[in-house]
C-alpha cells in the first residue's frame, strides 16, 4: 500500500476485521472532520474493486480505534471525484448515477493529498497507468539516520531532533514555580538519602554493632529497630511530600502550556489553519500536554531518584570495597545492555506476530462472511488449508519469541548468580583477612537490587523521553510560529467606512508560483451594494478574504477610506467588517448565544430583532426551547438554510459598516431568499455590502457588478450595462435564465 500518511496498525486491524484484504490495498489517506466540521478520524483506502471508508476515533494512548461507521463503495459506481474548497476546509465529492454527494470533509491543508488520492483512485477504476515517480521522490525518511518520519507532514525525526534544548526550554516552565521546584528537588534528594542509609541500619549497624559482642550498640535491639523504622518512615514521608507538590504544580504547568498554545492559535492567520490538519491541532493541545504531564509526574522524579541513588551507592560501595563494587556494577551494566538489545530484537518479532494474527483473523472473517459461497463451491477444505498456512506463520514467530526468551533468561540469571558468587568469594576472603566485616558484606548485597532497578530505569527510559520531547517540540512549534498577518506598530483606528473600499493592482497566491488573484483593481463606494460573480474557483472568495484581511495580498494594496488595511487596527477592522459565508459554523451553546457571538452585550430584544430581520425568528420559536435551545458544534440538528439564517442574524447584530455575503443564501429556498434579499435592501442605507452569489437574479439590483474569471477582472458595471455588452456576464445570465425556464416548465426535476 502507498501511504499518504502512516496508518496505525490498529486502524489496519479495524479494516481487516471487516473483511478487507490488507495485501490488496493500493493507497490510503486520512481526513479529520465530519459533515458538521467537528473533529473525527476518517480513514480511506481502496483496492482494484472497492473504496473503503472507516470513521471513528483513534485512542492513541491505548492503541485502539473506536469505529463510528464503515462504508464500502464499488469503484465502478463512481463516475467522478472532485474537491470543493472553502475558506479553511474542503470536501471530497463523489458523482454517481444517483447524483453528487460528499464523501469526507477535511482541513484545507490536506487538499493536495486528496488530489493525489482521488487521481489515483480514478485511474485505478479506469485501469489507467499510474506514475508514482514523484510520489516516491517525496522525502519520507530522515536524510541523516534514514528513520521514517512518524508524521509525514511534519518531517521531524525523533532521533535527530535537539532534545536537550527542548528539555531545557520545558524545564523553564517549571522555574515559573521556583519555590515548589526547589522544594521538590530537596525532598527527592533527602528521600533518596534516607532510602540509601536505611540498609546501613538494618545490615552493618545491626550485625556489626548490635549483634556482635564488643560492638558499640551491643544488645540495643529495640533501639535499632526504632531507628530503622524511623528512617524508613521519614523516607516515605519525604516521598509523599514531593509527590503531592508535583501533583500540585504539574497540572498548573500543563494548563499554562495549553492556555499559551490556545492563545497563540487565536493570533495566527487563517493561512496557518489552512495548511494544517484541524483535527491534529486539536489533539496536539490535549495529547501532547498529557504526554508532558506524565513525564514530569512519573519519569522525571524517578529519574532524579535513580541518578542520586546510583551516585550515592557508587560512593558508599567504593568506600566499603572497591573490588566488590566493580564486580556488582559491571554485572548490572552487562545484564542491562544484554536485556536492552534483546528487547529491541524481540519487538521486531512481536510486530511479525501481530501481522500473523491479523492474517489469520482476515481468513476467518472472509470464510465466515462468505459461507454461502464456500459451501456452494465445496471449498471447505481449501479454506482450512488457507487458514493453516496463515497459522503456520503465527506458530513460527511465536516459537521464535518463546525460544529466544527461554534461551536469554537463564543466561541473564547465570550472569547474575556468577556475580553474586564472585561478590561472596571476594567478601569472604576480605572478612577472613579483616578488611571487611559481615555487616559490610550484607549492606553490599542489599544495595545490589537498588543498583539494578536504577540502571534498568535509565536503560528503559528512551521511548518515554523521546515521546515527551517530541510532544514538547510540537507544542513549541506552534508557540514559535510567526504570524504572517500582523498588526502595525502604530495602528490607525477605524470608526466607520465613510468613503470606499478599494483594491489597487492586487495579486495573491496561496502557494508560490500559483497565483489565484491576478492584478485586480476595483472600487466599492460606501453605501453601495457590490456584486461579484464568476465560476467556481475563479477567485471570488479569495477577494473577500483579502478585504477582511484573513490574508495579505502578495502584491498591490487594499485601502479602506484611503488607508491600507495593514495599517488599520485589527480589532476595528473585525468590528466593522461582518462576514456571512456559505460555510456556516455555529458554536456549542444556545441559539441566542450564537446570534450574539459578535456582540455579547446585546439584549434579548436586540437578538430577536436581528433574528426577525434574518427571517430566522419563525423557525426558532418552533424549537423546544426557542432561543434557549442548545445546538452542537457546526449547528447539529439544523438544516443548512437555518444555519445560514442564524449566521446572517449574527452579522446583522454586529452592525458592521461593511457586510460581506459569500453565497450566504445558497442553502435557502427561493421564497426565503427573496425575504432575506428584502432585509439586505433595508441594511443598505447604513452599510456597504459586497455579495457573491451563483444565482445572478439575487444580484440584479446591485449598484455595481464585477465578473471574475481565472483570478482576473473581466467586466464591471451595472446589470443593465453588462447585459448590453453581451460578454461573459450576458452568457452566464442567459444560461441561468434558460435553466430557470426549463425548471418552471417541468423539463428538469428540482
């Protein structure tokens, strides 16, 4: 399978469980939004016969995929695939004999991936040759260590990234809580010291001083027991204290990071979100923050404890016996390295075993789902043979895993026991020659287990360290992003639009070398209704984005009352420019809250007045709780026309100087659209309106019309003037007039 992203094994498994043959899959892609614009994981893949779509949620922490829905579409039913782009999202549309329907929605930044995906799907359907030369040239591996990038869009190698710098930067977040941080360090150090001296009381002091005649503490058993208990109790209390402090400050730090990231996201331009997967940004804030949280709660304190333990033990043991210390540390380090290498090789076998399990599951699933066909052709024995072949691979890998484990563990135990024998021999001779006491030998044996666990901790910390630093680097990547649309150092206030909105020789390109707007100049006078028409993809919506300064032009300038929009205060620009787009988004909350989103101080009477002006009041009062009805993200439960009317009401309540309507009535019936048009006519008195519409009839009364094609301004004038010119606008108008005539005569079903 050719990947446009790395499909997780548990997602592959979800496909296999539904009868999809993994070995036959050709390409795969991933979308990140549902129909309403809410985050979801959507995986698409296809073979030579079928397109498979799996929707659900990836649970990365437990490596599971929670399936919401699954769909199979025969390729021969697909007549065409196309991508429709909005401001920040896009839709993959499928055309069949039954008509056109959306397959998946995704962030705009994924459009190029889906262009490649749909091109290859259509070529596979039509049995055409596919050239993957350019696809193979895309860098998928780190050029330094040749490791495959975990995230093909991010191109960051976890092995080669500067983890130390990232860690130091992350540690500075903790230094915002210096008192707590210093307290934790002191408590960890003291706790470790008490844990180190506890064996001294229970071994050397007990055997050499309490139980040996002539010892300084001879016979004081009760006292030594109390001391041992006291030392261990103090160690436990200190551990509890630093654990409680960590549990207190770490959530604060993760909260600070999450708020900092979210605040940064609010300052970034639309271009940033268009180039990213919205879903991945949403999960990044949560999942990466939790990764960091667990590192500092779990890994860091134990890392400090292990480090202090190793240093402390090394000093104490060298002081007691250099020879025994070298034997003990040497054996522990040798065992640690052997086990680390062993686990690395075992992981490869476990991955093979997992693939073998998936293979057997696929055969079982196919056979059980196709029992009618199996029995009809008497293929029972053939199915048993297939299953046995797949099961042999599982058997061989499982045998290798068990065999290697059975071979390795006795070897480790042998090294450990030989080291103990060596320590015992050296210790016995040292006691005989008087250079070591029995208590000292016991304390050395007690420290052996502590050394082993501490060294093993550092041997196994690699993955968690890399995951945390990778998560931190992703978060700092957002924090460090420099906005491309920034406010001037000395911004000019904008009270209202009194004169005009003007584009002077404006050009714009989303990607270098691919201009969308080409040297356009036009002027909209204050109080005018200005219409923009043209085919899909001509650049109409891009002009709107430039005027509202969601993007800055590549060349040229945009002026409001003679002032470049780059010099105008952002808050004033947003306040005086209201936008109603075809891609309507409503937030989780009541209908009233959604309408007053742009003007939170509005009274309920003003909200109702705006809803009436947008012809939304009638359907709102029919809802269970009227204006207090809770709606979900994206306006769940409302039709497209209802959502658009709420969006118009929101813009009306904002009372902007410039109202931009980007296909704002596209989802409405003709009758409602006429009513909205009447409301817009009433707004014209104190407001400048720029409107984009496919239905030219809605722009007939516009003061000026501009025809855009392929990013260029072709014509400009009134409706009557453009009709008289009998050029592009005239052709579009005639086509629509004929279509309306046919529909009225019943020759086309509406």
